[in-house]
């Protein structure tokens, strides 16, 4: 039964390799001519070793038997000439291999990155940054580099081996039979390698991703590390992962590198047999010294690459594994996609309705419970409540960052899942608490809201976002580079860039997720004015930490423990004695008064 199971596993692996090589064809097709030329050049590069080995025969016989160089003086020159040609062809071969490999790698990476952009928020929150980098980038490098290099190496060594075996048989068929039998015997241990290495490759990949994550954490969290004196803590965490990585490296080494010394020993036996049997053939006049030297040269040239084939074969296995990992990512389907027959969402709407909406991130752990809510066009809905109550989750369902677990969200009676994702999200602008800015200029970040916006529209956006005065103080104005994540800007400036971006998008639905809660009072006042401009003529969902900013909201709901516990205007909710909103408001009012007193 175990033998059958092993056979089945081997068949599955072989089918996987064939399938993945076939799936690589679309990436090879655009560069097939150069790829083919690379493989064709590998034929003469590999075969020239045999010419050099064969040329030694007449030269040796002339010197050792005839004891003259007059008839074979040109052979050393021929060897140098052929070696020079072989070197030039090798350079061209390696250049083409690098060019083709780079093109194929870039094409595969582009498809992987395109696939990465289709995944929903849950996909990213369930994985660390290092894992994403390895699965969507590093594996592509390993896959494509391995594919081309291995094919080139295979073709080159195949023709090297064939041509050198021909030389062996031309010199002495008796010796050739002995040495090729040893060669075939040396390949037997290779069958064990693939079975032994596969289980540890996935663990090695995960540990490699953890190393990358530690670098990303140190980069992004450098201020926290410095302010809390966490250098030693972070160093210890990194060293712990580093040690695990080292242990897995050694395990991979143990599972792959044993083959090379084993083959070395086996092939050395072949050379020893050739020396012993060859000496016998010379003494019995069945072989000339020239034939024997030519035979040994061909044998050594044949055996030398074979001694390291274990290392090469280990790389082949890892390349196959990387190819398979890449296509597993390409085959993954995002959970949130357009339904069949999805329609474009209209640019205007009358009503947004939450119908008995429930949601949970984890099974049997509800975050929202039976939410029923209606917001009319042009209204502002403010959402308040205790931390962790489900406020952000509620608004995240609107642009389908997540899909509802049960119930539905409709716009003018149409379930938002029946709209195309692109049109739905084009009609919704979101300003987060911590808005992401891309590396580049202020202008580039603002124009992400509308890449076709005119300069007049951009100027109007920065004015309405109260960003114009700040931009005037910059030497390069809107074309000032702001660094990765907008690191050169203050929190208030980043928020106003995000608001200007939302102005350019000009979406009819606006979501404000605690857009001012992380700002100081002065910055908050400026940003709040910008937000008020942004809210004009839009249906607004605003999550507010400071209740003073939502006094004029059309409706306020209090969400605690996943449920709407209160609903009404600011004045209505303050009238409820012991109400949740009144308690929150009184608490903030009291804290504000205490701050003023101090």
C-alpha cells in the first residue's frame, strides 16, 4: 500500500511539473525566438568539449609513439581556437539567457501583481507583508530564473554528454561500456531527492517571509521602537527568526546536498575502473596511448559536471516548486468579485438602505447584528459608540471592503452586490483616519482622485481642502515630493491632501472614518472646515470621535456591541436620560471643561 501511495505521489508531482511547464508557455511565447536561440547555442557550446577531447588523440600518439610534432603541431592552436569560440558563444548564450529570463520574470510578476490587486481587504489582513512579497515576487524570480537556466543547462549538458560518449566509444567501446554503466548507476540516488526535499520547502518559504516582515516592521515602526527602547526586543525577535531560518536552510541542505558527494564517489569509481582497465588495454596493445589520453579527457569532462548534478537537481526541484507556488497564487480567486450580469451603478441615487445586516469576521463571532438603517440622498448619518462596537465595520460594508454575512445593503432597491465593483467604488469617496499617501508628489497624490483633472480643478480642490496656503510655502509647490507614505507631511497636511483627492473624485457618497480624531485642536479645526466643504451635496456617513463635530448631522446612530442602540438628531438624543449618546456627550463635555480649567 505504501509503495502504491509513493507511486501515486510521484505521478502527481510529474503531472504537476508537466502542467506548470505548459502554463509557462504564454510567458515564453513573446520571446520564443530568443529563447530558442539560447537553447540552440547551447548545442555547440556543449559539443565543443568533445572536439577538444578528440583532438588530443592524434597529438598524443604523434608525440609518444612517433616522437615528432611536425605532423600535429597545429592541434594546440586548434584547441585554443575552439576554446575561444566556445567562450564567445558562452557569453552570448548567457546574455540571451539573462535577457529572456528577465522578460519572462517581468511578465509573470506583472500578472502576479495584477492578481494581488484583485484581492479583498480580508486577504491582506490575514497575511503578513513578508509572505505577500515572497508569494507574489520572490517566487517568480526563482521560478523563471530556474526554468531558463535549467533548460539551458540541460540542453548544454545533454549535448556535452552525447558528444563525449561518442568520443568514448570511438576510442574504446570496451572502456565506454564500463564507464557509462557507472554513469547510469550514479543517477539512481536522484530518485530520492525530490521526495525528501518537498516537505521542507514550504516551511523555508514561510520563514523567509517572516524575515522580510521583521525588516518592514522595523522600517514602519521605527519611532515606536526608538521611543519605547525596543531595540533589544526587536533584535531578539529577529535573531529568533534568523535561527529558525538557519535551521531550515541546514535541513534543506541535508535533504539536497548529500547527492553531490555520493555521485562524486560513484563517478570516481568509474574513473578508477577506466584507469585500471585502460592500462590493461594499452599493455595488451588493444589501445594506443593517444586513444587512452583522449578517452580519459572525455571521461573527466563528462564526469566533472555530473559530480555537481545533485546541487543542480536540487535547484531544479526548487524551481518547480516556485513555479507551482506562483500558479497557485494566480489560480486563487478573490472572495469579493462582480456577480454574473452585474450592472453599472447610476451616478445619482435617492436612498441607501441596510436591511437586517449582520456581519462577522470569524465564524460564530458576530460583529454587527441585524442592522436596519435608511439614509436618503443628501443626508448626513453620524455613527458614534464605544470603541470596538462595529462602527468602522458598518461603513466598510458599503464599498464592499467586506461583504455582509447576512441581510443586504441596497441603493434605490438594488443590492450593491449586483453593481460592478468598479462603478460602486467610483461612486464612493473614503477619507480614513490615517490616509495612505503614495511615494511621489502632492499633485500626483491629489490627482489619484481623477487622473484627467485639469489644473483648474486641482487648484479648486486644494483651495476647498485648505491646502493652498501650505502649498505656497513650498519651493516646488504641488510638485514637492512627500516621501514614502507622505512621511514629510504632518498629520493634518496628509488629511488635507486626502480630502483634496476626494474633492477631485467628486463621488456622490462620502465616508468619513474618524478623519479628525488623530489631530491636534488647531489641525482639527482646519481639517473640519475642509470636510464641511467636501460634504456639500453628498450623502455622508461619518464616524466621529468628537461629538461636537456632528451636531448638525441629519441623523445620529449609536452602535454598541454590533447593534444600533439609539437613533435620532443631536437634540433628540440629548433628551434621553441615561441614554448612551448623552453619556458619551456629557463625558466629552466634562473633559473639555476640565481641560479649559487647567
